[in-house]
C-alpha cells in the first residue's frame, strides 16, 4: 500500500469525513456527519446566530467577507447580494440579515466552499460546541488506529474543506474528550482545493515530507486521483452513507472499510 523511506517519517493524511461517524445533539442519532448534522445546523440556526451576534466585531467581519464574495459572484445565476445597513431602523437591519441568510443558503445549496462561507460556519460551530450543543463522535476504529500509528512514530494530519478552526473544534469536543493531541497538524482549502494535485505538493512541502512517504485516506475518488498525481499514496475509505464507487474504481483503488485494516510500516 505504501513505500516508506527509512530516512523519513511516514505521514498519514486523512480526510475528515473518513473519521467521523455522527454528531451528538442532545440525542445521539446515526446519520451522515457533515450532510445530516453540520450543514443543516448552519441552515437552521444562521438567522438566530446573526441576530444574537450582529454587533460583535467577528460577526461583522464574517458579514463583510460574505458581502465581498457576493460582489465577486455577481455574474452567477441566483446570487443573493448583501446590501450594507443604511441605518433606517430595525426593519432595514432585518432585511440585511435575511440577505445574509439567503446568501449562505444559496452557497450551501451549490455546495460551495468559499472562504467567506467556511469562516462563518466555523464560528457558528464553535459557538455550538463550546455551549455543549454538539459533540463529534468518531468511528470506533479511528482513535485506536491513530494512537497505534503515533506510537509507531508516524505523524497524522487532517486535510478538510472545513476550516482549520472548525477541525480543531471537532477534535476538541468529541464524545471521547479532547483528542487534539492525536493530530500533528491541520490543513484546509487555504492551501488549495482537494481535487487539485498542487495542494498535496504544498502540504508535503509544508510538513517537510516527500510526497511518496504520505498516505492519503479519503472517500472521494476525485481527491484520490489528485493526490496520486502528486505522487502521494492513496487508500479509499468506504464508510456507511458515502457515495458509491464504480466497478472500475473498486478495481483500481486500494479499499478499506476500517482503519484497522491498514498494516503500515513503522517510521524510522
């Protein structure tokens, strides 16, 4: 599955959706982590969040970034512009807030991953996690496997379309407690998109590791293809609820259903 140069550490780079099983939101339910919990939480709570935090500097920075993104998106069909508050009373403010809500929902419906959207989402999730409204639950095989890899001298990094801040929130507020210590570093789309090979080269350079000493675990074959093009080793993780694979993909890629199936060489 992977070649390990004795002069360098093996690095395991995981996509976050391969790790997480579900969220706990008062009651623990079995469902897709991102699609069924995190994203709906944003859509269901963004208006209340904006109304509660509107006067805070961080919230205003989020709104200004979304407004700038909307201006850049002016050529796109269905884009929702975000006007500035004119100061003509509460009705005007509520209109602007609704425009922000509509813009956020529009972006999410298109599965966009703009920095502006991810920043607001990250701040909303932070508020939810710190208030104890949500906790991340990992697949049962993840934490034991990661501990084993680290004991063998390997390093583990997370690469996600979710912001680094959001990643740290999830690892810091899990049903297994704060497990941030298991992760050596985090990457998001600021380093590049996950379907672009150059992103993986940049990550390798950032952590001082040759690409051929990196194993990337993902459940998205487009990402796997991009990583392979950068000389990164790949294993496709098959988890419940993930998109199905074609027969060709099943034949071409190394597939695992549990991290415990990986037999990785110890680092020197």
